[in-house]
C-alpha cells in the first residue's frame, strides 16, 4: 500500500468529512457528557448507513475488502468532529480476531453482522495498569469466563466482546456473546467518566459462556496485533482531533484582537500554533505509514510511532488550543473540553505512552524493559 | 529518458565505486585544504559521468532532469559522505540565477561547467552583521548605474568565501525607499581589487565562515542580475531554489540506531542502559519523530514522481530534526560519562556525537533560524498575521538605527 493516497482514498476522506460535517451536533455531544450510559448513536447510525463498519471486512463476509488506510481516513474525520462512538475501532479489533482464529463457523456467524453494523464489539484486555497482561487474572474454565475487566470502552452498549483470560495458567483470547448472558453471568457496571460517550464499564464475569479464538503464544501475539491495529485507528482519530484544535486555535488567533492587533501576530501565540502544525503533520505521516504496513514486517513499530506521535499531538493541541482561546477555552459552551476529554480517553484506552514506548524500543533494540 | 529506478541504481553503483577514492576513510586526517582538493577531483569525476547539474539545462552543461532525480542523487551522495560541502552553495543557488538573469550566455555556460567540475567556487553574499533573518535590512551599498557600480560595505557568515572565485551579492542601491524596494542583485568577482575575505572560526572549530569587506569595488552594469530595485525578489527566488533539497530526518546528526549502539554496552545503576525507562522514552520519542519526518519526505518524493506538488509539511524537517539531533547528542555524551568528553574536531557529524552536538547550534541558525521557520509556517501555511514591523513602508534611511 502506497503512502501517497490514491483518488479513491482521497474521496473516502472527503466524503466522510462532508457527511460528518453535515450532522455535527455540538449540543448533543455536550449533553452526552453529563449522562452516563448515553452515547452518540447518531454517529453510529451514520457509520452503518455509510458502510464504514464493513470497510475493512473481507468481501467474502459482506465487507468492502479495504484496509487500515481507508478505515483510518474515516477515523481521522470522526476524530476531527469528536464523533466516533468506540465501535468503529473495537469492531475492527473483533474482525481481526475472528479472521485470525480460523474458525469458519464463528466467522460466518459474526463477521457479516459486524460488517453490516448489526452487532457492536468491545475488546477487554487491560487489567489494572497493564494494557495487555501476560497472564490475565480473568479465568476461562468450563467454557465460561470468571473475574473482572475494568474500564472497558464501549462495554455499556456492546453485543460481543473479545476477552483475554487464562486457562490453567495459559493465556487465551475468547469471544463472548454478551446478549446471551443469563442469570447474573454478566455484570456491567457503568463508570461515570471524563468522557461518557465512550461508554466505559467494568465487566464482571460469572461464568459467561465464551468460545476460544486463540491460546498460548498465539493468543499473546494476536492480542498485540489487534492492539496495534486498533491503536493505528485511534491514532488517526487523535490526529483528526489535534488538527481540528490546531485550526480552531488558528481561527481564534486571527479573529481575536488585543493590544491593537490580532493575537496571532504575537510570536508567543503564532509559534505555539506552528509547533502544533508540526506535531499534527508528523502524527499524520506516521499514521499513513503505519496503515500502509498492515500485515507486513515492521507494522508493530510503525503502529507504536503513530500512536506515540498522535497522542503527543492531541494532548499538546488540547493544552495549547485552550490556552490560546483564553477564558473562552475553559467554558462549558465553548466546548473545547470535548476534545480535552477525548484526548485523555483515547490516550488511556489502547495503552498509554509508556506501553507503546516499550513496544517500540523492544522492537528496535531487542532489549525488554 | 531512462526509468527513474534504473537511473538511481546507476547512481548508487557509481557512488559505491567512488567511495574507496573519495569516501570518509580515504580522507581521514586530511587538512581542510587537502580535503578541498579531493573534493575538486570528486566533482570533476562526477561531472564526467553525468551526475552534475542534474536539474540544469543541457545547453549550460546540466543534465536537464527533474528535481526528483536531484533529491534522490543528493540523498544517496549524503549517505556515503562525499566531500561536496565546499560546493554546496556554489552549485545550488548561483548557477540557476546566472542562467536566468545573466545576458552573456556563453560566459554563463563556462562558469556553470567550471563550478560543476569544482574548478571554480561561488559564494552567496547575503547576510551582514546587522542583517541576518531580516535580510532586507542589509547595509552594503551599491552606487552607480548603467556606467558601472561601486560597492562598499561588509558581509558576514559567507560560507567558503575563502575559496571562492565569484559571488552573488545583494546590495542597497537606493536607501531613500522602503527596505525591500531599494535592493539590487549582482554577481561579483571575488578576486577584484577592494574585496577582502577574512575567515573566522566557529565555536565547533570549523573554518567555513567569512567576513567579506568591499572597499570601492568596481562592477560593470552587466554584472547586475535582474532590474535595479528588484534585488529582494531575486534573492527570494534564489532561496526558493533549494526548497526540495535532500533532507535528513536525523538533522545531519547520527541516527537513532547509532544512539542505541552507543548505549548498548553502557550501564545505569548497574543495569543495562537500554533497560532504563528514561532512556527508552528518549529513544521512542525521537524515533517516532524522525520516522514521521521520514514518511513526510518519502511522500513528497512520491508526489513529485507522480507529477504533483509536494505538501507544505516538507518545511518541517529542519526545525524538528535538528532540535532532535541537538538533544539526543547531549544525552549520548552525558550517558558515556568521561567517555563523552573527548572531541575530534572535524569528525563527521552523522557518525560522531561530540561533533554533532557542537555543530547543532549552527544548524538551528543557518538557512533560517528556528524562529524564522516558525514564522514562515505560521504565516505562509496557516495564514496567521505577520509580526508587528515598525519599519514597514518607512524609507530605509529614515528607519531609526
């Protein structure tokens, strides 16, 4: 895959921007912040209507057979308007897991429905401060899951989940149908969070039936591969968000006058915005590069680069754009905090900076932390 | 025209066979003057096989190929560290300007070929003691007109003027109009009476920069390049020529791989340095940054190959890569303890941490200071307003000193 986007890819980006721009509803996004359990369902309906849920699903399973590059472009536009219910990213994680497991019955059962947007997926790997524990505390025995996964994004409205667990001390990845839970097999405890639209919940498993997708080293490798693919999508979202903030700061600095001139004429302000431009373009370049390496050697390191630079870009843009907006930047109605919050939730969701630094440096040096 | 990749392979092969004669190992221990002579021989050899003047028109001794060819060749040439530094300014900026503005085309052709072959060297007489970033504030005077001109004043930071035969010069021809409008562009004979060149040492020990004094130096009107009063736009056109120069995500310092290998045998608190979280953070952050810059560069090449204009993000490279080089070099020296103290003046900046570190401040100033690059990004790419400029529209001779 080339790192120079072709016409189709440019069209996907432009059309996504057009569609999302037209349905942007800042009031609704602000409302969701106050309501634990609610989310941007309108975005999800749009994603399903537009076929984004099936973009990176193979054609054999009713998808469009495209890849991370195209889905990444959609994620970038979604990030720009703070859309993106968590399910585009995590649906893709589930698709990766199903494609890798080789179980045709499972694939036939779930992939077409994921492609059509009929089911929504969550991915539950993290435990405590460990984004991908080597030996998960959650246990898989007698065909069911036992234990708790905390802070799972999308968990409040997901239909299925891919969960990492241990079976007799060996790691496994399993697929659970959350809607099939009976009599207390599944507890979803909502977290009132900094970014309620992400639908965070603690998932308590008490014998929830699940099917094994991979085990042993294969389970660990698959978890990391899924994490990397999802992180590349999240990095696109972060880059879109960072760019939106950078441009908002630019617009404000051109408009707002102080001491007889636009504040953007002061170097302390304009240089800050120019630095943001640099961070955004570096993140974008890393995202494009990583997406182009999907399925090839060096993908993991490229994904780590994308993730690290996109997190830095979004966090820095969130801090600096608010600063440049002055008092307006910290009001509820000004709504910049939608980005500030999203920058944090996206940074936490798929492994923090230290995790990706270690993934990258272990890959580069062969020395583990 | 042969296919680009075939051409690139030919270039790679020719450079590989040139390494034993002209490469770093062959030049180890040479004085700068001796190194320059090797450089001249290399330039002649390169000219003879047709890798010189890649973008210049064939009727002037060039190859008439695309800027992509040039970027590709320059990148390969940089990787094998050929002795081309002395000719960098000489062959990049002055030649296209001469071709464009000088009327005696036969004379230009002679000069172009002599410069490409390394027989003659050109310098660029732009910056002055009181005019660096603010180039249009320069004070060197050119008085006269059609009957001829007289130059008086001083230039500063003129790279390799001590070896130069000719220079391109911007001077003030009319101090009674606003600063951008009173400049005129010339070529000048550096051996003419009244031209004095004084090399001075930079902080890292290099002797590349010069002060150049002009005392009643006579120039013919035929040495004028472009109309009287249009010198600033010719100067900007000159600076735009190098927009697509070979860029290096390592800021012409050592790559991350070198940092890793420097640290591999070292320990911190008795444990391998590469296991230290602080070190790992630095490696990861710098690698991610440079990987991003490198992807920007590769995307620009692909765009050029497809006949499109590369995006403006290419202008980020120097700003971000040199800052990364500076801090990474600092840390590489610190982590070696006493091993970081030794200094081999003139070592290759891509292979030596101390040289890279000592040279980094120069890189952050030369060819556009960080602050000017940020201004350019802010104003030209993002559309932010210009700085407040009290001298705007004021006749030059009415600007308070």
